[in-house]
C-alpha cells in the first residue's frame, strides 16, 4: 500500500526543489507555492539554513508537506526527521542512508540513474525512487528503458525538468510526480518575488492537471 505522503506527492504531481539561504523566507516562500496550488515543498540540504527552514515550514505552514532533499548521510536522515520532515529524498542510494531512513520510519525516495542503482534499491524494498538527473540520464526514453526490467518501480524524475517537458514524464504510468527547481528561481527568492513563484506554481499545476485530470 502507498504511504499517505507518497500519495500527496502523486496528487500534487510537481515537487518544487528549493535551495534556501535564510530560514526566515521559508514561510512566505511556502505560502507562495500553496497560493499556486503546490502543497509540497522539498527543501534541499545544500545551505546551512536548510535545517532551520525545514523546521519553520513544518511548524508554521501546516498546509504544505515538508520534504527534505539532498539527504546524503545517515546523520542528516536523523536530523531531518527531528526537524519535522514527513518524507525524504536523496540523489542516490547507499546502504547506510537506507538503514538510517528505516529507523526514522519516513518514506524515502533514493535516487537512481542506472540498472545497478535500481537493483540495489529494489533489494532494499525501495520501489519508489527519484530518477536523477533525469534529462542528463536519458530523459523520457532513458527512463522507459531503465524501468523495463523493473516494472514494480515508480519514479519521480528530477534534473532538467521544466514546464516544457514535465508532461512527457507525467504521461508515463511509472511516473508518480516530477521534481524541479524551476518553480523557485534564485532571482525570485533574491527579490522576494513571491508572485512569480505563485505564477510558476499555477502554470505547473495547470499543465499537470491537463494530463492527470
Ligand atoms: C535536484 O536536486 O533535484 C536537482 O538539482 C533539481 O534539478 P533542476 O535544478 O534541474 O530542476
């Protein structure tokens, strides 16, 4: 059976991948996404402020699903759990992060790009994975070929996904959602241009709804 958090990702269909430098802007940013119909946010652990940003979103923006991204160590798995993440994404798969994620009990989408990656993920019972970096790893054709031997797997393609190509991914039955940073451009964050984030979110949701209904 599908975890409720995964069902949320699937229903939203588009997962904004966010790089954040100041925890204070996490709340207006999350609210701007929500205003555009995006009710999930992946906060990547790429900046020192990320953990605080995750915590503040989890506490103060109840309408959005807080997801931690770029989790690459077992310690980070435990930390994002404590910060209030309800799901976790990693760019790749390691046994040590898999084990740490098991302890948290949170849904985890490890990244895969090759058949060997998929074999490892499937052996660990991780059937829902991030396909990363999607465009660079072969795009839609690459994902189709990769998922041939793994019909039980589902994917969230991320990396080079945009409004222009998201429909090609969402049309595949094995794709539950796509991820990408385009909804939250660095310039919009710098200028606190939340209207821009809402506009990009709404466009993405509309495009996804055309395919998903
Ligand atoms: C990620 O970590 O998921 C990617 O950096 C997002 O890729 P994009 O910036 O090409 O959308």
